[in-house]
C-alpha cells in the first residue's frame, strides 16, 4: 500500500476506525478517538475541532502502533495505560483486571455504608487488583482507615503505582482474602467490599478476546462453579466484621439470587441487591448480625 505523505486527523481517524471494525472491535469509533487523542497528547474532547489538522509523522507512527495493538484485541486501557474510576485516574496493564463501570457501583455502596458507620470507619477491599475500590473509599470517606488485600504480585504492582500516583492512604497487604489483616482488626471492620473472581473456567471461554486473551485468569476465574472465592470469603468474614458491619459483594447477575439467599441464612440481615447501569443484578450487600 502506498502511504500518503500527509493525512489529516479526520482521515487518520477514519482509517483507524475501519481497521478496528475489521478486527471485530465492538466500539471502533470511540476507541479510535481515544487512541488518536493519546497519540496527539490531547484530550479526546478537542479532537472534533482538529479534524483538518495534519497528523505529524511521530503522532502518526504512535497511532499506527496503538491501532495495531488494539486490532489484536488488546484492551484499550492497557494501551492507553489509564482508566477513570469515580473521578480518579488509575493506571492498569497486564496482570491487572481493567476496572469496570459496574465496580464504581460496588465502590459506591461501600462508600455510602462506610459513611453511615460514623467517624473513622475501617474498610477492607478484598482482591484489590489495581486498587480502585480501596482508592475510591479513601478518596470519598474522610478519615476512613482503608486496607486492601491482593494475592497476586503483578496486580499489587499496579495498586502500588496508583497509591503513589494519587497520594491516597491505603494499606496494601499481600496474601489470601482476609488472612493478611492484623489480628487486632478482628471484630472491628465496618465494611468489607470485594469484586472477587466469580466466573467458571467455561464462562471465560465465551468472553470477548480482550478479556479471554489478555486479562489475568486469577482475576476472573473462581473455580469450576464460579462461586468458590465468594464461599471462601463468606467463611472468613465473620471473624473480622464488627456487629452491624457490612459485606458488599460484586457478583455475576445470575449469582445474585443465590448469594442473597446465602447471606440471609448465614447471619446477615438487610440483604439487598443493587443493579448495574444496564439494569442487571450486580451488587449484593448484607449487614452482619453476629448470629449465624
Ligand atoms: C475481579 S478482580 C477485581 C480487581 C479490582 N478490585 C477491580 O474491581 O477492578 C479480582 C482480584 O482478586 C484477586 N484475587 C483472586 N483471588 C484472591 C485471593 N484468594 N485473595 C486475594 N486476592 C485474590 C485477583 O488477583 C484480582 O486482582
């Protein structure tokens, strides 16, 4: 193919969009815009006013390299390197789940319940990934003592970067579920929030390439049924929650009813489900009564 010497931003965007569409990317236009903005070092919102501008050689090379990665179905967030979460910009990349919009709702429930618990609530985010739930709580609940646990080193690396980049105070602990918490926190935690792995191995196989080929299995797959991590967590939580403290769990929509029933039978009251932005049951919360 003969490469025209000069292309405008508009032409480059059109080319990128066509290439991504042909590669099966679900959102070729917005993705092209995000990549073009990144290549030009500008905000996406200003692109519309710059359609006739020529795209310089360097920006063009950067854009082509990024479009090639996206056409191989690498997640947009890994290529751009950052993603917004409740007003915070966080970094994520290989080894970390890409934070999802529904998790903003999970974090929102944890934030609201933590605020209701009064001054200096203690909050734990289990399976922190790049740290978004813990960071949002630290940003939005003044005085909260926030802990985050994460078993996998690569994900912890991203969380540490985000702690440094935001300057927010979260104690990040390596290890399994709630096990890394200091014993002195036993019976003192106000809110435990988690977006745990909740898929079965089979379910992952039917997910888009972006997820199946790039995001870490340990962030997605719980085991043969998908409920394994949630069940393990339910065993540990009673050791740590204060009487009247809250458990907030992000689940797959088809798990919400089962998890709701489970919480109601193992010592939680006020068990409710919050829907995600597209109306699917997504976040289950319950208040620990201390009586199983
Ligand atoms: C679905 S991801 C959620 C990440 C992040 N909280 C978010 O919402 O974007 C689940 C995370 O839990 C971590 N994880 C899986 N099993 C764990 C365990 N037993 N203990 C602690 N972390 C675990 C994974 O490494 C992954 O980072």
